[in-house]
């Protein structure tokens, strides 16, 4: 066996290619950003209502970013690796 054949067999053990794993990591980062955008808006005093909890960022933008991250992960899994 040549060195090239040994390296090829080691790489075949993975279900996805290197590019797929990079895209998966990017998708996870996008999801974390989406959830981080949802954080905050609460009140220190439980008797005081803070309307900031219903801001555009928390109600609309953050869920859309997180959903895009999940869709991106599905794309990363389904993408065929280049040979």
C-alpha cells in the first residue's frame, strides 16, 4: 500500500467531508448568535414590567437567525463533499 492509499482509507471513516464539518460549525455559531440575541429584557424587580422583553430583536430577529442556523446545518449535512 502506498502512503496515499493509507490516507484515503483514514479519510473514508468519516461520514462527512472536511468542508461539511466546517459548515456545521458555522451553523452552530449562527444558532448560538440567535439565542444570544434573545437574552435580556427582564426586570430586576418582579413587580415592575419591562416592555423591552417584546422588542423586535427578541421577538422577530433572534428566532429568524436561529432558524436560519438550523436550516444551514441541514444544508451542511446534505451537501455532497467534493472528491
